[in-house]
C-alpha cells in the first residue's frame, strides 16, 4: 500500500506541476489562467509533501512532512472556489466567500506546526507513520466540505444554463471535481482512527487528466500542443518506470533480498530518466536512419514519387481531357512500376465505365476491357472514399461485397482500385495491375495516388461546368441575337410590304415605280448588310496569332479612314515614339480599331473641334502577364449612363432607327469588337461622360 501511495503521490505531483506550468506560463495575463494555476500549484505542493512523507523512515521526519503537506492543502478549497467563481462569472457575488476562505486558510497555516492541527504520527493499518488530527483539524474539514459543495453547486447551475462546447467544458470540470476531491478525501479517515484505506489517492491524478482534457479541448485555460506532447511522454515514462520497479522487486524477492524506500525511489527515478531519454533518442535515431535510406536505397523511389507529386500539380494545366488521362496513366505506371494500368471513366450521360487510357501491357492473364461495376462495388467505392487493395484486407468486407470484388478480380487483372470521386459521385476508377517488383503499396504511395485521382475528378468536374456555362452563354447570346435580328429585319420588311400593297393601285405610275424600286433596293441592301454582320458576329474561327507592330497597325487604320476624317473635319492624334508590340491577328485587330475610330467619327460628325486621341502604354506590374493598353479617346457627346452597361450587346446602338443607314448604326460593331478581343485573350473597357466624351480601352497581350 505504501508503494501505491508513493507512486500515486508522485504522479499527482508531476501532473499538477505540468498542468500548472502549461497554464500559468502560457497565459500569464489571463486572470482565469492565474486562478487555475494557483489552485493546481497548491495540489502539486500538497502532492510533493505527501510523497516526501511516504518515503520518510522515522517518525520525526514523517511528522514534519505531514505538517508541510497540509500548508498548501489549507488553501486548496479557497483557490478552487476562486477559480470556479471566475469561470462561472460570479466573482462579485461570492467575494466574501473567497476572502473568508483565504483568511481561514491563513489561520490554519499559522497553527499548522502546533498540535492543534496535526498532533502526532502513529501506525495505522499497514502504515508505520500516519498523522493524527488535532482539535482544530475538524474545522478545516468542515470548511473543505463547504467550499467544495459550493463549487459543485455553481458548476451544476451554470451547466444547466449552458449549451454546446461551453456545456461540455463545464460537464468535464464537474466530473473532475466529483472524482478528484472525494478521492483525495479518502486520506483523512485514518487521521481519526477510522479504518478506511486511502485508496482514492490516485483519483487526484485522474482528476488532473480530466481537467487537462477540458483545458486542451476547449481552450480554457490556454494550453498548446506542447502540453499534450509532454503529458504523453511523462505518462509513458512513468508507466515504464513502474514496470521496471515491479520487475526489480520480483528479482530481489527471488534472491531473498528486500529494497529500502530509498532504493525504490532511486529505481523509479532511474526508470523515468532512462525511458524519457529513450523517447527522446528514438525519434532522432529514426530520423537519422531515414536520412541515410533517402540518400541511398530510397533515392530512386523518392524520385519516382516526386514524379507523381508533379503530376498532381500539372493535371489542371493540361488542355484536353483525353491528354490528362493518357499522361496520368503513363506517369503512374512508370512511377509505380505496375504490370498494367487502366483508367475507366464514366461518361457525362452514360452508366458504363469505359477504358479511356491504359499503360503497361506486360504479361499476365486477363485484359483491360470495359468495366461495368455492379451496384455493390459502386457502393463500396463511394462509401469508403478510399482505395481497395487486393492484399487480403478486403476479406474484412461483408460477404455480399466480397463476392462482388472477387468476381471483378477474376475478370480484371488488378491489385488495387482507386475511386475517382467528385462530390460523392463515382466519376471513374483507376485500376492497377501487379507491380513488377511485387512491392506492397505504402501509405505515401496511396496518398499520392489518391491526390492524383482527386485532381482528375476536380479537373473533369470543372471542365463539365465550363461546358455547361458555355452552352448557357451561347443560348443567351442566341436569344439576344434572335431578338435583335427580328427587330432589325422588321423595319425594312414593313417598308417593302407597305409599298407592295400599293402596287395594284399605283403600279402603272412611273414616279411610284421609281420610288418603289429605290426603296426595295435600299431595304434589300439593308437586310443583306444585317445578315453579313450577324455572320461576322457569330463567326468563331481561330486565326493565326503573331507579333503585331502597333505603329504599322494604327497607320493602316489612319489610311483607311483618311477620307472620312477629311469629310467630317475630325482630327486624329496618334502616339509618338516607339510603340510596343502585341500578340494577335493583324487583320482582326485592324477591324477592331477601324470600328472604334469610326464610331468616334460618327459621334463627332456635325460638331466643332472634333478630336480623337489614341494612347498606348504597357501594363506589366499589376497583371500576371504583360499587357498593352490602347485607348481611343474622343471629345464627343458621350454615352447615356443607362445605355453604357449594355454597349457591347448585339443590336445596342446610340443611334435612332431613322439614322441607321447601310452598315452603320446596326449595333453589331462593338459586339464584334468585343468578340475579337476575347479571342485574343484580352479585354475591352468603356467609360463615358455625357457632354465630355468617351474612352474605349483595349487590353491585349504583349508579344514575347
């Protein structure tokens, strides 16, 4: 029994010291941390005195340490209630309790080394030196019970009013209180010759463990990973030291010898030190061995794994889906050294998994064919969210699932199946055949392959969303185009229809015939022009991109519009000096800037002092790739704010219907411009102020 008390008191001391260190040192400015730290330090000091009392070999020394251990014990009820009132937010209403508790503890401490508190030590049960209570000790026990009961009452009341993580925290602290304090109280019956052994002493350590759980899980008071890490190491070292001590006791008893208390203590401490050194040294030895292996035997394997890491990062940058699958199959087969490999993907509107890419093709029975997994296998792969390795571990599955896997395994030459999952949907399966060197898959291998499968799933899902978004955009554009086309065609058709209705009455009139012929030619030309522009807008052909000299391009635009500028009297101001080059198609970019300058000319027609300015500058620092900005600025009437957000939509124009003639003013010019610039991977912006003018900014990639 004495050994039990020695070990339990030492564990209580070590646990209290560790918890107090983690709380107080890492949260010095937190009042709650301070309250809790003071209480735990009191428990630690009591445990240290208890330990020294248990290893005492004479009555005088035992009496001294019995009185020493009670010095911090007098303050434990008050410090614990102080912590609980702070935790529950009732410091003000319980202030007099706290002051009374500290004052009483101070009185008890002042009387501690007199017979009023601890009278003497005498044998009790199997213990040679057990304290006997003085006449004043019962007052301390009464206050101890009162303060702990009040702490429990506060915890219960606030637990009923709390929920979530706060309730869980209070619940754990309440459980710790109901375990630790009654356990520690089992030390007191023998003080009054009541034959109850102090079996609950170890419950103090359990109390500290529960408090540590509440602290570390709910961050009150503050602790970190260091605390948990140290607690695990100390717990393991104490466990090994106990086993070492027990083994030494057995060997000594077999030799007919006995160990003194000092020998037991020394053996226990040596066991702790050796085990702590063992726990400290083994990870470092393992790390050193791993470094040696990485530099020799594992160097080649690490290089192959690096290939898979690079593949996982590169998948999203590969263009075509089929190229992604073929690249993945080739790289995985090479890195894993598999006999054969197959990537089976389910179509977007299909219920079968078709072989889309394969690699290897070595010997062995069976072939990679179209894979039709049954409902059982799909359920397994979907629910597990993890690979299936045919290494014997699959036998742990239910019999029905195992039967499906065995059937598949007979028809498919595979040793592993990795699901390609997208939001719980089984998009595909990566099937791996036997490895050339018959190696088992390591945790790192599995993690890398899972990462690649996840990247394939994410990339394929993103491509599907892009296709659907593109289809939606096309439908919206088609609807807009159809509505605008109907509106534009209605006017010339109504005009032709109106004059056609007059033919029976005025068909013989030469003047009418001439007027009718002119209107028909004009409106038919108008319809043909609309059709040409719609075709240009709908055209989606990729053209060759080269480096385009902006100086030559803007010069050509000036030559094309020279006559119109002379007619309108508008002045065109071009940038001077060397201009940067852009990447694009010369013909299409010429169309863009002719259209933009022509729009400005039409806006300035009839005005005074019309001026169009073209500015060019490079934008490199605030973009991921170098861009060239070309601005077309005019001092015309500007664009109405209500019209500005829709200026690039088809058939949106600033001109009224009566002003539209020929190919001008139909509202398709800027829509075509935007489409061309998008094909060039650029952008176009517009800003305008009514009465002051308009600015179109074109952003194009700079030539390499």
